[in-house]
């Protein structure tokens, strides 16, 4: 074998850490996205619902608490 030959490969620990970081960023982005969806929450006697960016208006009439 030739001396001084280095094997260059990807460190498996580095790959696992990188994948975990990417998954974490994805989860945080999803949670932030879900938090920003609700614009107005409707909570008055006899009516309950919300107005969201994605689904529009969702109102339930006569819902008892």
C-alpha cells in the first residue's frame, strides 16, 4: 500500500447531526407557519369560530361551552 494515502470520506456523526439540524429547522418552520394561520378568533355567546388565512371563515352557531 502507498504510504501517505488518506481516505477521505464523510464522517457519519457529521451526517447525523446535519440531518437532525435540517429536521429541526423544518419542524420549527412548520410550527411558525401554523401559528401565523389564525387571524381572528371568534368567541362570543352563541357563536364560536375563527377566521384564518388558509381556510377562510369557520363559525359554529349555538355551541355551548
